[in-house]
């Protein structure tokens, strides 16, 4: 098992979770109004949570699959959230 581990690479998977369009986002609405009061013009604003997970995997694809499973099972609620996964070598 030790020899197999040495072939693995550490990847950083970045999972960005945001509310789906049309889902009420009170935090973003409050922030948008505050920015507008400061003189910024913006069409819309959405808040997002970002998770960076370091995982050992044989490939970037395997790391992405594992991060995708984490997002589906815990980090995002598919009823109200969309999410993206990006993977890079750590």
C-alpha cells in the first residue's frame, strides 16, 4: 500500500456553492443595496460559499469525482444550490 500512495498526487479541489437563480438570497440583497448606496451600479449580486479541499488521488479526474461526491452529499443542497468543482495540483 505504501508504494501505491507514493504514486498519488495531492490536488486542491475548489468547490463553489451558490444559490440557484430565483432562490431568495437575503445576504446578497442586503449587500447589493449597501453597494448601491455607496454609488456602485450593479445588475445583480449573488453570494457563494467556497470550499478548498486537499485530496490525494491518482489523477485530477479522480480528485474531481471525489470533490463532486462531497458536494452532492454534504456541501450543497441540490434543491436550492448549484455548484462548480475546479481541480489543480496542490
